[in-house]
């Protein structure tokens, strides 16, 4: 008797999209929302589109002032 009800509930969850979305939200959705809020808190109070530039550290002993030099070959 219980097995029959479990089978019917399983079929409803598998084949009815609104029920499936609701079950997914119950199982995973709350965790996603919580994680998104946590990530927003970590990023700080910067707005989307703001630009942040890190300055070069002082005392750079590199003889190439523009950054690291990388050898390359030009291919024609």
C-alpha cells in the first residue's frame, strides 16, 4: 500500500514540471540563495561595473618596467 503511494508520488514529481520545480527549490534552491547572498557579502559594497585597479608594489627590481618580458616568435 505504501509502496503504491510512493510510486505515484515519484511519477508526479518526474512528469509534472511545476511539482518538479517546487521539489527542486525545496532541496537545492534555498542553499543557492543563501550562497549567492554570502558571495555578495564577500565582494563588499562595490557596485556592478565598478573598476578596481591594484597598484604595482614598490621595490620592484625588474629591469623591464612594463612587466615581465616574454620571448616570442612571430609566425607568418
